[in-house]
C-alpha cells in the first residue's frame, strides 16, 4: 500500500486539519516508512512466542479487598459545586 499526498490530504480533511504542501509531502513519506517497517515485522517468525510474552517479567500486584463502610452521600457532596438531591449535578453534554 502506498500513501500519497492525496490520501494524507483526505485524512487531514476528515480530522479538520489544515496542512501545508510541505507537511503533506513529509507525512506521506513518514507514513510510507511506517508501512514498510510493518511489512518487515510481518516477516519475523513469532510462531513459538506465546501471545502474552513480555520482555520483562511481569507480576500483578494486588491487594485483598477489605470490607469497610462507604462515605455518606452528604459527606461526598459537601464540596460539590452543584448537587441535585443525592447526586452531582453536571452540565448536559449530549444534545
């Protein structure tokens, strides 16, 4: 797959980005370099590597759950800028 300046311009338009002609050229070259590198990675034999392999030994650090009382609604809401009954009141984000 080859990324052209037109492809970069199209994607930039979708993202509402305005790019100069030099940037279109630069990004198309960089994206093509990335795709070439990905093609190189596809040639590596990973058949004997488990899917969860990691370079460093990883150990989950977890703690035991302890049952303890929760905060009262009044205490939680006391520093809230706006509240409605037992709930935080926030501005509407969906029209």
